[in-house]
């Protein structure tokens, strides 16, 4: 297994698998959050189910945290190795002529997304961990609020225009990251033969629709608070 991760192909495959996992999670996360626009009650119910389900909390959540950390650490390692490997060839060739702007700036979009994840954890995950695992309150309720607390907590975060701006900027960078990362993950798995154009189109749609959807959610709650 250690030999697998030491090889260039092994690292790329591992990176692709973590990318697939995170893209699936992003889709699921969006599906729940978009409910907050159309039905606060459904959003509360879905959030409470995910927040109290033992499988999600004690099995999937640790896997998700590991997947995020692994993806970014492996991404930085691959970027450093690729930059070192290209130093000589870039003296003779124009790197921009052989790669897209998105692929050449994956490291920077990744840094912005990582900073956003830290902000998102501070806004939502750390308070949730404190409420459930430190205070021991799994009820999902809050004093002065009818029903579950999740919708109230979500909308409260989008009152500050600076925070909303940070979320919007982060999702723009996420779109840039996904624009190259989606197709790259399939290429690393050797799944683009004969259908690269189709995968690129699907990747572009995913990279635009999902981040744009999250931007819409943030702006909707800001404008309607």
C-alpha cells in the first residue's frame, strides 16, 4: 500500500477518488441547503436527520473530515512535484500553451477554498460539535424559536454582507477549481477514452451549477433577512 502512494499514478488515483467523494458530498450538501430557500420546515427536518443520524455522525462525518484533509494535502504534494518536474521543460516550452488557466492555478483556488472551509467550520461545524458533544444537546431546538433551530442559525449567518461576500468569492473559486478538477479526476482513473468531450461538458455544468446554486442561497437569505 505504501508503494502505491509513492508512485505518481497511485497518488493521482488517490487524489481522484477523494475528489469523487467530495464532489458527491458537495452535491448532497447542496440538495439539503437549497431546501432552505423553498421550505424552512423541510430544511429543518433534513438537517435534524443528518445531524442526529448515528451513521452520519460517527461513521460518515469522520470519513468526510479525513477526505477533506487528504485531498488538500495530496493536492499540495502533487502540485509541488509537478512544478519541480516542469521547471526544465518550461524553459523550452510555453506552459500556458499546453494547459488551461484553471489547471495552472489549481493550487491558488485550493488555498482559497481551504480558507473558506475553515470559515465554514467556524460558522457551523464547531458550534454544532459544541452543542451536541460538549453540551450534550441533541434536541435540535433553541430557546425562542419554534421548531428546529437549523434554519434560524443558517439565516443568521447571512446577515453580515462581509461574510456573504466571502461565501460568494469562495464559491467563484470553487467553480474555477471544479472546472479543471472534474475532468482531471476521470482522466486519472483512465475513464475519459472516447468520451472526454462529454465529461468536459458534464464537468462544466457541475462546476457552474453547484457553486452558482450556493451563491444563490447565500444571496437569497441576505436579501430576505
